[in-house]
C-alpha cells in the first residue's frame, strides 16, 4: 500500500512538472515565414493606381449671406474652371436665424437641379437667434456654379435681428467628365 501511494505521488509530480513545462515553454509560431508575394504591373495585368490631386486642384470655398425678414437665404459658389469638374466631398452650413424662423431644410444645388439635401441639427440658441448646423459627406460632381440654400419656416419675430448663413464646400477638381 505504501509502495502504491509513493508510485502515485511520483506519477502526479511528473504530470504536474509536465503541465508546468507546457504552460511556460515558448509557443511555436505558425506561419512565421510567410511566402512573399511579388506584384508586377504589366500591360496584361494592370494594377490600378490612385493619385492624390495636385495642390492646385484642391478646392475649398466659404461663402456667407445675411438676411432679415425673408423666408430663405443662399450661399453662392463660383463655377469650376472651364474644362474641369468639381468633385464635392463635403459641404457644411451654419445658420443663425431670427428666433422662431427655424429652417425647414437646406439644399446643395446648381441653377437647374437640386443635388442633395443637407440635414440640419439644432444647436444652443443665441440672443434672439436659433442656431443650426448641417454637414454632407459624399461625392457629388458639378460642372456649374453651386449654391447652398436654407429655407425657413417663417421670417422671424425678433425685430432687427438679421439671420446669418455661412457655408463651406470642399473637394477637388478633375478634368471634365
């Protein structure tokens, strides 16, 4: 009986040592030496390249408008140069309206078409004004002058408090599409 007890204790000690050895031994890394892949750009297998626009083709314009006792206002932007298409990547609008003349919507448009609506979010009010901001992300292509128009739900009740609108368009110019 004593012999069996010592044999089991010895076997348990060996098993415990083995488990400890497995736990603290460094792990074998799988796939450490990955096979390198060579990419070759040939006429038969063309790899598309994307280049950043030249500094002269970057576009950012900010426009402002003031208004009083009207139901809307617009920021106007110049047309892209001849032979170029403007790729609008972002547009933003900040509107400080006479109290009670909150905007119904804002829209980015050309003289002939609405391109995209811009959602406006109420901000903390100012003295006699209600403030709203909106932003648009995406790609919109334009070859003519742009405008961001904010339409209000009224003309405001605060006497002598004008509304202000500040708009920014950012993007880049590419050859005419």
